[in-house]
C-alpha cells in the first residue's frame, strides 16, 4: 500500500535579508490510492491552502508543468512563495 505525502515548500525573503526555505508535510494521502487519485487530492489542497507567510495576502494558484502547484502573492505583493507537490513516502 502506497502512502503519498502532500508537501509544501515555502520560500520567504524578508526585505534585505537572505531567503529561507521551510518544507513541511501538509497531509498524508494513504489508503489504496493510485498516483492519479493522490493528484486529485493535491489539486483540492492547492485550491484551499494558504501558506503561513501569505496569510492575509491575496494569492493566486497555478499549476506547473511537473504537476506541482504554486501559491504566489497576487500582483507581486509580498515576499513569499509556496510550492505544493506530491511525493511517495518510502518506508524501509
């Protein structure tokens, strides 16, 4: 049985300082889900996910060519970006 993980990779750049990156598991998608079914779950999460660094800021969501989603500040306002992607959890 495959467990899929929906992860968020947030990049935040404060004014005048170096950007830092934080990766966290948004939620696991377990059960007998195929990759295609897990990608449907990723799409649902992407539509509703608001990264911590973008709370209170108007955002736009777009899908990248690799199937991941970007949550970005609308109109270029803000100093953060979030990439949501699906990965397969590997257990020894």
